[in-house]
């Protein structure tokens, strides 16, 4: 019985981490360009964004990338919420048969919620561009004068608070669901 209680507690804590995980900044991304023309330097920020999961979904929706926005919304918001609600209902139900069905269903849709892990992997891939730098140097001649042009870009990215909340949500939810499921598998059918 303690595994069932512990599984429920893990899922409640996971739910508490879920909302900050989707609302707080998941990552920040900044790209700067610098142009050096014979000693004179011009710098400009090309991209400066901080995005949460919900802000990303909203931006994709506004850019008319509806399928991608809908898929991210379904896999990172809807399925995790449905999964948590069903685990809670299973915890409070008095019927072992209903509890078993709910937990088995959660296990089945849990495979779909692996998209949570995919989102984390995607954000990690984006962050791997941190400190990526490119540089191009050219020399050309105008009216007999030699001019040197150096153009460089630097990409910086960092994980935000939302990344850590969402990662913790994913881990606690998986542990909680596993604990809940392990109790059901060991109970005899009545």
C-alpha cells in the first residue's frame, strides 16, 4: 500500500512542477553579429528570445504552423494532464478492476507522453549551439584603398527555470506512474 501512496504523492508533486515547467522560460537564445570594417566595429543583436513551452506553442500558432503547435500542445500539455488526472482517479477509486483499467490505460498513453522527453531533448539540442561562433574575413579594394571586413556571429543559449521544472515533472511523473502500476500488477484479481 505504501507504493500506491508514494506513487500518488509523486504524481501530485509532479503536477505541481508541471505548471511552472510549461509557463516559465524553457530557454533563452541570443545571436549577435559584429562587423569590423577597417577598425570600426558595429554590433547588432539578431535574435534575442526567451521562450516557455506555452509561448512556443503560441508563437507557432500565430505563425500558422498549426500542426506543430497542436502536436506540442497535445503531447506536452494535454496527455500529461489526462495521465495525472487518471492516476488520481485510480488512487481514489474503490474498485480494483476500475483502478487496474485506469492504470493500464495510463501505461498505454504513457508511451505517447514520451513526447515530453522529446521536448526536453529538443531544447537540449538547441542549447548545444551555445557559444557557437562563426567568422568571415574579406579584403577588397575600392578606389585603390584596401579595406578589411570581418564579420562574426556568436550564438548564446541557456536553460531557463522552466526547463528544470519540466524535467523534474517528467521524472517524478514517470516514477509515480511506475510505482502506481507496480502495485496493480501484484494485486490478485477478485
